[in-house]
C-alpha cells in the first residue's frame, strides 16, 4: 500500500479545523491518553486508541470511549502496527521515541503530538488563555502548586494542570472560563510539542534524570550526541516562542544558556531568580525577605518586598528557590506583591516532601520520598547537618558519585534498599568509605522496617533520619507515596 498523504491542515490545526476528516491514533490509555481521546471525539475526529495493558481500569475507560464511537484495542500486540489510515498520532508521555508504533509514524511522515500539544491546539483560536509553565529536574510540582496559590490569592480563576496530575485538555474543554493556567511540563511532554507559545516559562534546574528514556538516538534533535544533551534539549523547548518572560535559575547556568539560545517572541525578557541579593531583572533574597527587582519601574536602584522567607514552608533553600520561581511567573502576569505572600501563606504542600513524620528521643524522622533522583536527594540532604540517610530504588541510569562526595561529611550512616542499591553502595565505598552502610536484599514490607530500625539505632539526639531515596520507587512500591507511607509506618512501629 502506498504512503498515505499527510493532511496539510494538520500543520496549523486548531480547535476549528476539519477534525471529522481525520483519523487520530491515541497511543496509551492512561490519564492523558483518555483525556486526549475524549477531547478528539468532542471535535468529531475518528479516534483509535491502542494500549498493551488490558487492566480493569483500561477496560472501563475503553467502554466509556466506545460509547462515544471510539475504536479501542487493548492487550498484547495491540500497539505493534500503526493503522494504515492514521493521519495523526497523539502519544502518552511515557512512550519513548523508539516505540515501534511511533517509529512507524515517523517513517510514514505522520505527525506525532503529545497531549500537551493537542491541548494547546484545542485552545486556539477561541479558548486561548495564557499558560504559565514550569519544568526542571526537581521542584516542578511544588512550584506549580505555589504559583496556583498565588494566582488564586490575586483573585484569578486558574487551575494547576499538566504533569501535576490533571490533563490540560480537561481544562481546555472545561466549562470554567479560566483567566490563566499554571502548567507543569516534564521533558517527556515537552519532547512531543512543536507550537507552544507560552506567556511565561521557567526551568528550575537541570541535573541527570530519566536518561533511560532519552538514550535512544531516534529521539535526538540535530546536533545532540548523548542522552543528557537530549534531556536538556527537551527541557529547553519550554522557552521557544515565549511571549513575556523566560525565568531561569541564576545558580544553574545551563538554564540561562537555554534562555539565550531560545527563539522567543520579540520583547520577551530574561528573568533570573537567586537565593542571593538580586541584580536588576531578578528576584532574590534580602534580609530574610523575598524581593522583586524585575517587575518594578525602578528596578535599577530598588526592590519591592514580596514575602518573608518564613512564609515558605518548609523554608529549605531549594524550596525558597521554588517560591522565587513561582513568584517570578506570577509577577510576569501582573500578580501584586501581597498576593505572592498570601499565596505562600495559604499553601500547604502535599505529603512526602520533606515532611516530618515523628520525633523520637531527639531524632527527627523526615519523609522526602518525592526525592526520586540524586539532584532532589541533594536538595534534601542540604537542609540538614547530621543525617542517617535511607536511599535506593530505581536509579534510572544516574550516578551518585557527586552527591556522595558533596555530602559525605553530613552522613552519620546510610541504609540502602531497592534494585539499584549497589549503585549507591559503590559510590559510598569510593567517596565515603568510613560511613557505616547497611544494605537489605529484602523486597517486601520488611525491607523498610529493617532500614528504619537500623537507622534508629545509629542516630543520635539532634540527628535526622532522612528518607530521600534519590531513586524511583516502582521496583518495590506502586509509587513514591506508598514508599513514604511504608517509611512512616516503620517509624511508628519503632519501640518507644
């Protein structure tokens, strides 16, 4: 069969395009895949949904979509072959570019979008609202939560969407008339975008993570020669076509280089955030205050107070940096200073983010199960002086040498679990050979209990027993939350 001609209108498609003429394949029936399929059906497209997993949840979603005239194929082999009549593929973010279905689409010249790209197109031309977006290796969800709270405190109608959990398509199709959206974007999501033009965007930081996803050269842009560069290139996409402000981390030069290299809309500004005293066009910290020298008329010789450092909970350095990034995005949209402070005061972050679960005999037990890579674990370790560290899980191809070398002096002892526990143990042997290490091979609930009991015996009054795994959790737990709950349960089970 000959190659199917690409529909030319797809290059500039929006919500009002002739979608009934298109056959769209949705790859994956997760949260974003379901939302994408539902949105496309609403536009009148013919939709084919493919997913290898035939779980009860997927069967339930399939039934709902089939009632709306979608075709759904579930089970092993269902994604092996791209339908011949496909005009567009909308992929779930977890799918790698090397997936056979996506390779077939690429070879046939069929456009591949993610749910984020679809949502952006569906918002145009008549449902467009500004997006304030955040990416980075760590801190995305916290920063977007802070941003949403600031926007709400300013009296704006908003929603936190994207990688934070709620698909953007849902917000676009919502009956609510939003003023602005607070958007969290992962590198996976950004990889499959090509037309986003955000009001303002921030890259919080850049460190090795998800390198296993980015290891396939099939997904690398021109000039990229390794997985880390591919990961950075996808993060940098967030700045392309920005209209107002590109927010970068002064302490992370890679984020500033991304801004310098981005093709932005003329007039867009570069805005830095720093834990030090800010220069003009930056936000920073002066005398325990968060201050703005970017979005005021007299920024050359003055600053305006936005909030107190004490308004940030917890006030760990990396979290203050998150607050500054959120404030920069909020201020770029005209949020007044008092709303920044009020938003921070109102916000209480979710569980498993530097959360104290107990204090026993002068030892604090801290759950930061959300620290799923070395960079996040480093931010957590930096917040405490003397630590018994609990770590391990799926390392995702990352190294722990720099982390251990940097924090060896703070480690009183280390307890390890998970599939890649030896990766961390080897780094400790190289850079902190005198630090006591306990390693468990257990993979059941008893593993965390063993580690916590051992850690409790090693900790002295004034120490912190810190769960900051530096690894993903799914080798042993459904998610990072379940891992954090296992830690809290093990602490509660300690003999008093």
